C-alpha cells in the first residue's frame, strides 16, 4: 500500500505572539519529530538558507517538501538544483506570476514541467490566492488546455477566495472534484467563506471541519484510484501565524495552533486509514 507522509510546515511553527518568543530550528525539529510527523515543508530559496537546517532534517529522517515562488520559467532553476541535490520528495511552487489570461499561463506551466523532468524532481503547482492559480475557473481551464497539471491542493484558498457558502453548490463541488483529480499532494488548514484560517476546535466551525475532511478523503481516494502517482503522498499541516491566524486584542492567537496542528494530523491519519483500507 502506498504511503501517506504527514508533514508539518515550518512557517506554521512561527509563533508571532505578544511575548516575542520564537522557537529555534532545533526546538521546532524536536517538537515535530516527537509529535510523530514524518517531515517538514519549508522554503527552498537559497543554498545558504537550506544549508542552515538540511543536516538536522536529514539526521532525523525527515521527508522534505520544498517551496518556491518562481516569477518566470528560469526562476525555478535554483530551487530545483537544490531539490535534486538533496533528493527531496518534491517541490511545490506558488506561481508568483499573473499573466493576462490562461493562454499566457500555459507556456510558463509547460516550461516548469520541462524543468521538472530535466532535474528529476516532481514539481507541484499550488492552488493559491493571488497567484497564477488564483481561482477555480482559470485553474480548471489550465487543466483543460494542458491535459495534465500536477497540483498541490490547498482548498482553503478556493473556499475563501471564491466565498463558498454551505451547503457547497453542485458547481463548486464539481470544480473541487476536478482539482482533486490532479492533486499529488495537499496542504491542510480549514477556511470559511470569509476567513482563510479558522480555529478547528470551535464548535461553530465544525461544519467546515467536516467539509474539509470529506474533501481530503475524496482526494486520497482519487489519488489511490489513479495508481498513486509519485509512489507516496504528502499532506502538510499548514496553520500559519497571524495574520493568517486570527488574534485577539492582545495580539495572540485565539487558539493553540500547535494543538490544532496535532488535531488535524489525527483527522488526516484517521481518514487515510479508512480510505486506504
């Protein structure tokens, strides 16, 4: 049976609390390992940045998902060179370019996939607000035109960005299903029609938690039905610090994001065990 690797976002380990205290990289890695995560997701910007932590990650046997933010085709090369050198699981990109229309996006996407083949590193295009994949309609057309587009599915951006309300309309459900048919990895947080990241433990947010869980389960099942492309799947728990996290008057998070991350991990483990059985 193919593996699911549940990762923790290093960005999500930034505290940004009123006491000004931040965990060191070593402390973050210790917490992640002790909590039973399989690895990490973090930026693959420059060699100097990666050299600061890659040895510690390797010593712990972490599965690594790298992130890059290319603005054109060749802008992806430095991250791919590092990714190939360190043999990470895959590189996910937030395409930081906004062409005038989908037709203008296609050569860029094709160029990134050509570089992916050249370096032997899977490149997954993340669904993200404000990027080339800003909305469901344009991303759907990109898939139509290319035939295949390996995606990193972060559905929170589409729920919030398209202001989806519950119950989810058949049109939106069909478009989410289309995204899932091309997903080869996931980022996990729960959003609502108006907020990019909501607290999963608040009772009035439960309908959205249940909806996201249903989508993730659907995505896992679809990936398995496609023959598990890539051999193993990753799900990164990505609960960002403020301003992603909602804070109170004191500037602190309304909930404990680390505890929320552990709870999402358990939700995902349970979903996987049932879908993959």
